[in-house]
């Protein structure tokens, strides 16, 4: 059974166990999924309302386009919840390979490297999608239903948490990779994602707080 098919309680119980997976990577993907869901809820509560219908047609088209794109990203996050745990399990599987002979040691080391690289790619995708989601969500501040502005704020918090959580998982896996050029490039990419994501999240939250005065 996939993790996403579990009840909320069962998923929570699996995280709250002695098993290392599902762990931070899967939970980060779930966090971003829930954050996007909240932002889309705000959008759903905007459609058909007088203030929304009075907007310029170009604005409404952009609003709808972002809403639809966020729906696709939301589905991707659901896949990444399970993909992250699968990639972790592949790393554990590689570590269990035999290492009695020099040939076995060589095969094992290469398998560990490849599995570890894969285990960085999954959370990196979560981080990239989270940043894309934040970029799309930012538009809703001005044109979305202001009665649901706090839902957008909570959504932004959750997506940014998913973003930074995913990056933490990338970084810890990079510690086990020998290819220094790859490590340096991914660290730089992570830093860029983190900085832009924080900027957007701060902007959304500042505007939400401003509207609550």
C-alpha cells in the first residue's frame, strides 16, 4: 500500500515509529501538498464572487491558469511522498550488499553512490516544485478572496516548510556523495531555491498580517 493511501492517523503512526522511513523527505512533500491545497481552497472560494467577477478578464485568466498549474503541482507532491521513501529504501538496500571480496566492495560502493544521488534528486524536486508553487500562490494575495487570506498565509508557511525541509534532506544526502562537482552544484542550487522561497514566503506573510490589522 502506498503511503498516500493510508489514513492520516496511520501515516502519522508510521512517522512516529522506530522506522527511519517515511521521514523528513516524505513529510516535506506532504507539507507542500497541504499548503498548495489551502491556496487552491482560497482560489476556489474566489470564483463566482462579485469582487472576482468584476476583475479584468486578463487578471481572471491569469488567476485560473495559476490555479490549474497548482493543481498539477499538488498531484506531483502526492507522488513525491512515496518516491522519497522509496529512494531512501534503495540506499538502505545498497548498504546491505555483500562486501567480502574487492569486487563486491566495488559493486557495493557504486550502488551506494548511485542510490544516494537518486535520494538527493527526489527532495530536490520537492524543493523546486515548492518554489514554483510559492511563485504561483503569490498572485492570489491581491486578487483572491480576502475572507480566506489567512488560509493563503498558512498555505505559504506549509509550502515553505516543505521547501526548506526538502533542502535539508538534499544536503544530508550530499554528504555521502563523492562527486564534488555535483555536490557543489547542488548546494548552490539549494541555496538559490532557499533564498527565493524565503523572500516570497515573507512577502506573502507580511501582506497577510497587514490585511489583518
